[in-house]
C-alpha cells in the first residue's frame, strides 16, 4: 500500500476552473446576440472561432510542459470540431436571432444534462448522490428560469429549439473532448478553432452571407477569444481535474451569467423565477465545489503522457534532475493501492 499524500480537495480545483470557463462563456452569449445582428450564423461562428484560434496560438506551452496533440487524435478532433465549432455555434447564432437573450442563455442549461448523460454512458463516470443532486438543482434552476413569466413567447420557440440543438451538439463535444484533456489545451483549442473557422467560412461563402462590418468582426473575434478560446482552455483543464460530467454540471452556471448580462443590456423579461432559479444553480455549484469522495482504491499499471507534478501522490518516477513544478513526458505508473480524496480524472476511472 502506498500512502503518499494527494490533494485533499481535487473537486475544488476542478470546480473553480469549470466555473471560470462558465463565466467567460456565459458573458459571451448576449454579446454574440448583440454583435451578430444582421449577420448569418455561419459567418458569426467563423468569426468566433477565428478569435479562439488566436488565443490558441498565444497560449501554447512548450512540449516539456504540456503533451502535444498526436496524429491518432485526428478523428476525435474532427468530431469535436464538427460538433462544437460548427454545429453548436451555428445553431446558437441562428437561435439567438429569433429568441430573447435571456431565454436563449437559460436554455443552455440543458448542455449540462446532455454532457452528464453522455459521460455516464460513454465513460462510465461515477455519479454519486451529491453529483446527481447538484445536477438536478442546476437543471431545476434552469427550468425555473425558462418558465419565468414571458421568457419564451410562442414566436420564440423555434429559436429556443435551435439553442436546444446547440446544447446537444456541445454536450457530445464536451464528452468527446474528455480524451483530449491530457493534451496541451491551447493546442486543442487551436486545432478545433482552425477546423471550425475554415468550415464555417466556406459555408458562409457558399450561401452568400453578408460580410460583417469591421467593428462587428473585431467584436465577435474578441468575444470568441475569451468566450470560446479561453473558456475552452479552462474547460479542458477542469475536465483533466475531475471528469466530463462534473465539469459539464458546474459549467451549467454559464446560462445564469448570460441571463444576468442580458438583463443588464436591456432584456428585462426575467422576474422572481430568475432569482429563485439562479439561487438553485448557485447551490448546485457549491455542492460540486464541496465534493469530497475518498476510499481505498487500486491503480493498475498505466503508461501515458500528460502534464504532472511529483507532489500529488501518483507520480513517483525517477528523474536524474528533478523538475520543479508541472512538466510533461511519457511515464509509467506501477500498480499501487492507497486511499485519498479523488474524482474521475485520468488516474481514477475505477468502478464503484
């Protein structure tokens, strides 16, 4: 048995990263609605991911610090680019032009449901009562927000259904991205953004969408850099810390952020339902941040490559000169058994 120390609250670190990603993405939704007026959905999506690509270029880390994207990742990268950088933003952009900013923002709450269900089915991620309770609170909050008086008149349901389609696409994107979380997140952002921007630019030209004004183009690129590029980087880091389902559930706080900004920008359709719903969502996030799951468990032999430290209780391999802080290289884990707080990260995919 190995009783080496490990971080006591991995859920707190992962939850804060997911919350930061949620804030950045949540703020972007009403801004996309404002800046994208008069533009086609393909052109809007292209500009968002051009901005994300710039962030990917600026934040790439050295190969000694973060693992590179591999050729074998290409099929998965193509899938996440199609789902997350083409279908998701195109459905969202189209829907935002036909629904209120508040209603569309809040509909995005359902992304957490699809992410959690896909992660549960595809990866077998553990979902204990606290996690299900947090997810249900987030979803209940979203339902209250959506049902709040006057949020979705009949004429807006087509737009809201398009936003719902975006949540399905992003839910699958989030789940498939879990296997890429050990790679350099900035490089993943760059590849995904370049593929998505190239595809949507081609489609925009093919259907003859109007060219944007310079202010609108720069504005959407700036929003894409923070709300889609930087946000995705933090999202991948959160997935690395505590899995796809938990990251998606905390990320469900993003719609409340978007609804609050939409209200500040003049969309005053929300009432007490929004206050109660936001309170439930906040409580769901707090439940995630306070999660502590610990028991004795066994690690099988494992060889992989990712950024790691030598003070986390799982990386005790030898270096001639011990690196300081996080670094990346191929390494092997020997079988071991120990007990500590953990979540479904790359080293804790065991059954319960």
